[in-house]
C-alpha cells in the first residue's frame, strides 16, 4: 500500500501536473479527476413486534439515521494503454438500528461499524492495462468519468486490473440499478443480494481482474482476497484457504434496435466461515467462540468455509426514457454469510423512467420489488436463536422478506441532486412475527 501511495504522489508532482494543473484534462486524457459527496437521512415507522433480539430492527419509530460519503476519483495515464486510479474516501454515519435487522439492508451507503464518526481511508488504488487484440479497425470511444480516462480503444481488447477496488466495480453492473448514490438505496437492489461478494466492511478488496471484451460479448474473471473476520476490515488471500473467484459472461443484445445486456455470473469463495450446522451445534453446546465467529465478533483459527453461487442480471432499454431490469440469484447457503448480507436466494425487477414527459429531462423515477430468502440450514440457525452479522431476532417464524422501493431523483442544480425514497418491508429479517415497516429517506448528492 505504501508503494502505491508513493507512486501516486510521484505522479501528482510530475512535470506534467505543474505545467498543466491537476484538474486540466484537456491533454488528451492524461488525467481524470472527479468528486462525489452523498448524504442520506433515513427514518422508519414503528411496527408490530412481539419479541426482538440482538440484531433486530428497532420496532419503535426511528429517525435521524444519517450517512455521509465523499470520494475523490483520481486517475493518471501511465503509458500507452495503462492507467493508475486512486480514490481517497471519507465515510461515516450510521444506518437504522446500526444497519441490522433487514437482510435487504436499508441504505447502501452504510455498513456495520462500531464507531459512526467519519474517517478517511483508501477506497481504491489499482493499475489497469489495456491490450489490443487482433487487427480490428473498430473502436470504442470512452468518456471521461470516475475511474475512466477519456480514450479511444479497440473494440476487441483485453483489460487487466490489479490492486485495491470494489469487486462490484467490474461485476454485476446494471445501468438502472447499481448505485445507491443516485439510484435505489436498498442493498439487494444495488447488487445481487444472494452474491456474498468478497469485501471488507466498507465494500473493498484487493486482487486482480481480467476482462476479454468484444462488441457482442464480455468475459470477466477475478481472484481476490476475502475478509479474515465476517464483515470486517482485515483481508487475507491464501490459495490454501481464503480466496474468492468470480466469472461473469455478458451478452450485449438489441431488441427493437434498443440496447440491453444479459449477464450470467458464477462465484466461489473459500473462507474461515463455519457452517450453519456447526452454528446450531454451538448453540446447543454453548460454544461461544464459534457463535462469535458467525456474528462477526471473533476470528476462526481454521479454514473450511465454502460457498458457490449462480446469478442472472438483465437490463433493457425500452424507449429513450424508459428502461427495465431484473436479477435472480442463488447460493448454496451451507456456510454462513461472510461479506455482504444474509440472503441465499433473491429475485427482483423494476423500471427506471426519465422525467422528459413532465419537462424534467434530468429527473429519474425508479420503482422495484425484491423477494429474498434463505436456505433451510440458515433458517434453522436463526430459529434456534443464532445471530449472523446482520440478522438475529432470537427466534424465527419464517417468511420470505419482500421489499418495495420507489424513488424520485431531482436535479436541482447542474451538480446537485436531491432524492426522495420510500421502502416498504414485509417480514423484515424473514420474520412473519415482525413488521411490516415503512422506511423514508432524503438523499443529497453532489458530483463533478
């Protein structure tokens, strides 16, 4: 990490920067600089709850849960086809009930942390190399956006990325449902909820990604580090026990001359995660050490956790103003959730509509529905009184968790958006004895 920081500082204080300025991107794309600031304030209604546990969503009215993130997206061209991206980030605040009690957690900008005070950390620091393939004369023109230099690249190419990043930067992307800073805020809408994707508490990992890209197909592969403790910051990479691989095949399609994509993703993760069966035995025997590992409050001494998953992701433009999307996902649910959230099966669908019809061309309305589920072993563990790192009501009357989310994103100024968001959650934490709950949010977002 120190070497990456020194490399970045060397690039910043290079002759090009002094002569042209850090924010000058008129030199053919040698630099890219962007910034975002997002503040989300949430509250929820009171609801019926005959009992609660250590990880329950509070059944009384809860207000003032506020998150804040600010990110500086810096990128520098190194040589032909190569670039270095560096993202310092400040994040803090808290989620409703500490971001506990709902598998489809309610704010994609919050996470389970002990101290809500804002802190500055290194979100991303990675090198990317583009390698042209063949002698094709077709090219893709890329815009200057966050972590992407403006460039003209061959349509047939290999892209290799290595360093620290979010695996969701590359996989399971969706034009209409992927960014809690401008779209849906629920965790199970920003990514496939059943994909327990490798990440630390703040959503980042380290490793490598290879992408083979042509005009109709994209094939991606990654091998990255996994958390040493469930949903915590320390990461490890050990081919003998702790690693995660992801493969995604994307097919670009056109329906009625409108663009769309279908993505099929497979994942495999090896970690220190115990099985839910071990968790049930630990409850019966009073094995607090194993229970602490499952809840994210202890470190396992041995490896053995294995999780496989299969996921589908679709998007399609219908008109210039309307797009639709859907995802479905499944993981085997044998070993405990380790990185993202406690969902073993999921399906969701929704739409995104621009405000052109009411003369608000930069406004967006979105609505989506989600149904989440868990494996039989996972249910038995929660019913026996077990706690994961997100869920644990002390007991469980199982039912699928269903969520409806709608938002209206209003562009008030050239660089400022305000969003009004509503979520309806039935059976929070898969518990038919609790809920339903109404969740309200206001989001402010700045970017340039």
